[in-house]
C-alpha cells in the first residue's frame, strides 16, 4: 500500500495549482489575439490609437496574469519538493533502532502510559505523543 502525503490531499494545494494554471492560460488567451491585431495594423500602416494603446494595456494585464500564474506554479513545485523531503526525513527518523531507548525510560513509559491502543479513535500518533510525554515526566 502506498502512502499519500498530506499535501496531495490538501484542497488548498490543488486550488493553488489549478488557479495558477488558469491564470497562465487566461493571460495567454488575452495576449495572443491582441498581439496579432496590433501586428497586422502596424504592418499595414492602418493602426489607430485605439488598436495600439488599448492593445498595450491588454497585453500588460495578460503579462501580469501569466507572471502570477508562473509564480503560483513555482510555489506549488516548491511546496511539493519540501513535502517530499520532509516525508523522507520523517521516514528515516521513524526507522531508528530500538536500542536507542534507554531501559530506565522504557520502564517509566510502561508504568506511566496505559495501553490505550484498543480504544476506538486512538491512533498511533497519539500513542507516540503519550510516550514522549511520559518520558519527559519520568526525567
């Protein structure tokens, strides 16, 4: 069974990816027709102020949309890379050898923390938190 990270299940992450891709697409869709119209009018020598100056404003808006979309996509890529590194670091930390725990702390944990694994709604992260708290109390 493969483990899916919390990031790939996050609605905010996928909203960032989709909104960024939509911003890039909208910016390109705004810029390309305006550029074509301006080029035709300028090359034919029939360009009016409306075609040139209004076209420039639309292209500036489109460039802002494309830039914002690219920044959003880069942020999503950075988040994904960071999540992958943190997941890999957590997996190696969980694989620590059992001999790293001192016997005195093990006994304190066994007496201070009752075994509540069989209770409904109690998961392994709660058990590890309780063990950490018990070792802190035992010190």
